[in-house]
C-alpha cells in the first residue's frame, strides 16, 4: 500500500508492505512489477476532490496508465444524488454530472461504487486475487509454449492427422524437473499435463515416478490433489 495511506484496508494472509506508489493507494505486486492498482476514495474524499477537479483528472490519468487500475469508492452512487447527504455542499445535478464526466474522460478506468468501507475492501481483495490467478495462468501458458514437446506429422488419412512425439524420456525428465524446480508451490499432475499438452498423461506419471525414485522430486497428498515438488536431495538412483 502507499506509504501515505491512513486507516488502511486489511488483506488477510497477504504480505503487505508500505512504499511510495506511482499512483493509487493499493497495488498488487509480483516481484517489483505492478499487476493491478486501486485508488481508494471515501465519500468525503471525492466530494472534496470536486473543488480541484483538474488535479483529480491528472491523478486519474496517472492511474489509468497502470495495469488493471480501478477507482473504488466507499459509497453508493445514489449518495451523490441525495441532497440530504450532500448537505448543500454541491447540487445533486452537479455531483452526478462530475461523476459522469470522470467516467467519460477516463473510459478505461473502472469506477466502482462499492457502498461501504467493508465492501470496498472486500471488492479490492477479490479483485487482486482474481488478477493474481489470471497472472499465474498466463505464466503457465507461457511455460507450456516454451516447453511444448515437438511433434512431426506422419501424414493424413481422410481428415485425421497422425503425429509422433520426438521426445525421449531423459529429455522429458529434465524438463519436468526444471519446471518443478521453478514452481515453489509445486504442481499437480493435471497442471503438468496442461503445460506438457503434447505428452500423454501416463508418460508424465511415469516420468514423475522415475524422478521420485531418484530422489529428485517428492509427492505430497493423494489422488488428483497430490502435488509434486522439487526435492533438494538431487541424487541419482536407478
């Protein structure tokens, strides 16, 4: 979160650090790369910003330049149309015109009226988790492209093509071992099969068993939920 943030939201089970952010109040980081960022606004914050609308537009321009950015407001949209809630600070017509212009001037920036502080916190937490999951899947996709097994066409019979894998077991063993070495949280057989989509699942299972016998990987759990991990006991056993 930004070092200037006061009365911050909570993110259970997440590692939270304070630092100066280029824009926004909360950012999802992977290593030193920003994956998503959220600007938090209370009802009072946004009403006060109406007094300096040019500055607000500049800050939202900076926010829009970051990946997966959003502005999350701890209020309902209707609160800005309610004369009693506005307490004469701004006419309701002016408030909804400003809010409409904010979205029109920053079309790629979602503006979320979350309702309350708690709901704004929950929305942001869920948003960051979804972006983290999406990033992880994209990384798996990239790995599967880099590690995809080559294949050679043997010809066509009717409309069905036949292929033969050029993989040799030792090469597959080393590639699977390298992937597990890079994945601290381990992988299930299904996740490995997704990455090595040109390799038969049975061959992958045999590969894991070979590596396990050699002490190069270990397995935790049973059934489809079993996870395979890199083992530091890297010795060869035949």
